[in-house]
């Protein structure tokens, strides 16, 4: 280890966005410690962050481009990509090509890919694996606030008197945030309620765990809305001055049946009383809310309660969505979803489109929504997507109905994949594989769940011929005929352009404003300390909406009526179980990085099925035996883990293992690609399956 000052960077895993101090060891590795000055973690790190150094190195890395499986030069590979994409556009129109990218992208990568597709190719067919993560929150925010605005900050968790955690195993999926909450609870007696069908590690600090029937969150929160009204707890002034839709929502709430949750009525009443009498309430939510065919309504049901009581944008008060990936928020800011425009502008708004088209000086700006993730792969399966670029993600393993997705990728005329490895389930299907720069090698910015922008800095050299993703997209843009628009030499140039565009958006009344950073010099960008937007003045921004000021045409928040609906897939005698999926503590996505760490792999060594003892006994399953799990879309063989943490009929399986890492453990092959009608987010937690004992041959 050298005695040089550490390099400040950001952990690449979850949306907490912890700061890390990196010290290269001079031999291609580095040591990692928590950054005591980063506002997200103040020096704390979880097991994944601590083990980052184990996951580096060139072992197995793709070090040069591949074309049709053979080594190629970057020039040849990029020429091939640009010419095949141009041909597809010329023959079949801009809608015949698509990009599928990732919340692991840096903001600069996202910005360039989005600009190329929406501003120059002229299609909005760019979507991201963040569609699987938080699209329902984006839709719920936009429905209520007019923009995709996170009202609060992490500090609210430490200033609240009650924190309600809905559909989130915060202890495993956002561990440092969980630790901050647990410490606040020790310090000041914060009450914690966990709402989750499964008893997870997060419930360890809960005063109350409400194990509701899966998918009944709307019934619970619509019931809370009615209760708040009956208890006289509505903030009439806030409702009158800053919202609309209250009466219609109250009418809908009057029909809510909280009993549909299956919870003890006394427990429901106790929760409602606690929420009602506590002034400082944060309702934190994540994938259990978002990954649902009714995810947007679930988000609305939560936001409604906060808006009706004015518990929003005030210290210790507000709804708070935590994002899964390190830069899901950055992707939202650049408009990296198929239904959004850059800088939180609206794709449907002609004024907004004209502003962006003028700013980019592009030949044709997309004028309608593109294909969302599930739609994109279905269109590919039907032959409607001719050329596809997949970057920094592994959809052949992680998209619902993964076997269909695999066939859809095969059905495309031309597929390019950018990744660290040529061996992922997806990269093996590509015509061209481009070697991407990985964490520790890349340079740019990410935005965490509370709108804090942090730098990811390169501490290691690029291995072999690897390049950053923004550089590959910019090169293809130049070769497709737009040399000036994609003439970027370094990420700081891209960031300045992104910041300047946000100023234009702010002028159109949008929330996302980092125009105060548009004049950063390269040196300022290199030295940029974590900063929360809005940043019009150079100072970190605070909360939104404490005094109204919503971004709807009327300036009022929309309280939206919602009604309980069942999950899309229905159980039947053939498929009697409802499968919940999620993460484990020490792995990330398809384990391309965490799988390289022996200490991380020790926590959960193989894919498993967590199943209730009653179900296990009935099926003849024994602990540590094997179970075959079948759905209408695929099957997997999993180790049996008998546990009362799950409810009868509702087993759980983790999503990390792939064909590359475990034979027959690819859980997303089983998941039905039913989507929320507003957000397009798939329902990853309520697929129907059959289970039987499996005897290895
Ligand atoms: Fe990384 Fe998230 Fe752990 Fe922080 S909490 S160290 S961002 S994985």
C-alpha cells in the first residue's frame, strides 16, 4: 500500500451511495474503507462495500472487442455497430433499434446513450434494468407531484419519530441506511413498523411487523387514508392550499377493506393509531411496492396519506423511495427511461421536446414513448427489433420470462453487448461484445436515493483495451453521422452539458436543477464533493414540498383515488404457490462481481427456496434437500430452506444465480412478465408456481 492520499469514490452497489476511500496497492488491486466525510454513510460500509477490493482484477475479463466470437480492433467493432444500426434505421425506421442499459451506468454514460437514441436516432427505444427496480415510483411521483421528485433526505430517517418500512428488506438491501435507522432508534426511540409478507432481518428492529397477505398494500393504505379522515387527522389547510383530488380519494378509500390484508384487526388498528398520532412519519418503500402489477397505485396509496396530512418535505416527515441500484436516480435525471425526456422534462410535451431538440441541435427528437423493458424484448421476439445494444446488464438472466428474453435476443438480426465479461448469459448471445470499463476504472458521477450526486473516480488503469461506456456510445454516434454532437473527450464535458440542460428544464418549471454545476472546470469536476440537488447556487439542496410548490400545471399535488386489486397471475390447482423473489445480503445482481469474493459467497453459497414448514411437510421436502419449482414459463431446482419467516403458500427465492453460476438456478426464468399498466414495471414478487421434491439422478 502506498502512503499517497486515498482516492474518494462511491460504492457501485446499492442506491444508498456510500462514499469510499480507495488506496491502490500498486499491483492492480486496492484497499477500500468507508469515507467519513460522505454524507450518506459517514464512514460506515456494509459487507458488500467492505469486500469491493476482492472483486477486482483482470481474471476472466474481456480485454478486447469480439466480433462474431473473434478478436477485433475497436475500429472494426465500432464500424460494424454503427453500420448495422444505420442500416436498420434506413431499412426499417428508427423504431427498429433499441438500447437496453443499466442503473449501474454512470450519469455520463446514461446521458450520451439517451442523447444518441432520443435526439439523433429519433426513437425513444432506450430502457433500462431500472425499469425492474423503481419505475412504479417514478410513475407515482409524476402522477402526484408532476415530476419524479424525491421529497426528503436520508436525514429524515434520523429525525422521524415513526419509520414505516414497506416492501423493503432494508437490512440486507440498503444496509448502511438500515444501520443509520437502527442507531437513531437506539438514540431517540424511533418507532419502526415493517410491512412485509415475509419476516426478514429488517423486522429485527421493528416494534410491529405486519405480515400482510402479498399484494394488499393498497387496501392497508387506503384504509389508513379513511382512518385519518375519521380521526380528524387531515391537514385541512395543506389539502386546501396545495392538493387536488382529496374528495374522490376519500370516496374510494371509504370502500377499502383493510381486512383483505389478512392481518389481525387489532394490529391494523394499532398501526393506524400510531401513524395518526405521530407527527414525524417517514414511509420508506422499495421493491415490494414497486415490483407489482399495481405498483403505481401502491405508491399513490402511500403518497396520498402523506399529502392529506401535510407530512411531506418537513424534517422527519415524508414518503421515501429507496432505489435499488447506485445510479437509478442518475438515469431518471437524464431521461434514460423509454417514457421520459432528459432533465425531468416530459416526452409528451411539445414545448419540452422543442427545448431539448434545440439544445441538442439534433436532427429528430423522439416524439413518442419508446418500448419499455418487457415490451422491448417482446417486440424483439416478434422480429420488430432488428438491432439491439445491451450495456452493463444481463437480461437473459434477470428479465422476467428469461427464457423468452433469451430467444428474443437470438431473434434480433444484430446484437451488441458491452460488459466486463464475454461469458455472461447475455454476452454469449451477442454478435459484437465490447470490453467495458468497470468500477474502480471508470470516472463520472452517480446520484443516490436522496438526490446526492457523488463522483465515482478511477483508481486503477483500464485493463487491456477496455473503454468507458460513454466513449463507446459517443464513438458510434460519431460514426453514424453526428461527429459534432458526440465530440466528447472526457466525462466532465458531458456533465457540464447535462447540468446546462437542467438549467433549461428549471426555466420550464421543472424540479431537476443542477445548473449551478454547469460552469465547473475540469479541475472542479475532478474535485467535486457530494452535493444534493437542486444545485442552482452551488449549495446542497434540501427537501421539496414542505410548503407546497408542486410541479403540476396547477401547482397542486394530485391525491389519486386507488382501489385494491389482486396480483395479475392467479393461483390454480396446477400452480398453487405464489413465488416471491428478491436479493440476499452479500450478493449483487447476477454476481459478476460479488461472486468473485470468497467471503461474500460464504453467506449464501447457492440458490435456495425458502418455504413454510407446513408446505414443506405436505410436499415431502426436507431441509437442505432439493425442490423443483415450475411456472408456466420455466423451471429451476433449488436447495430447500424450511422457515417460518414465509407464509404458507408464499415461498421466496433469490434472484442472483444464473446458468453461468448455478445450473437450473435462474429464478427469473419462472417469473411472469405481467406489468403495471402505468409504469410498465414487471411483477417480480407474485408469480404462480408448482413445487415438488427433486431427487438428483
Ligand atoms: Fe455499498 Fe449499499 Fe453497502 Fe453502502 S449500503 S456499502 S452503497 S452496498
